[in-house]
């Protein structure tokens, strides 16, 4: 990922958030449609 290039520590902090967003995004798309 591009994020890891400019700030690996920041990327690691966001990793669990990315996972949660990855799970919620399909739900949001399903609710909106």
C-alpha cells in the first residue's frame, strides 16, 4: 500500500481501522442501494 511508504507507523495504527472499514463498507453499500 502507498500509505506504508510515507509512514509505516501510521499505517500500522490504521490497519485495524482499515479492517473495520473493509467490513462496514459493503454493509453501507447494501443499505444505500
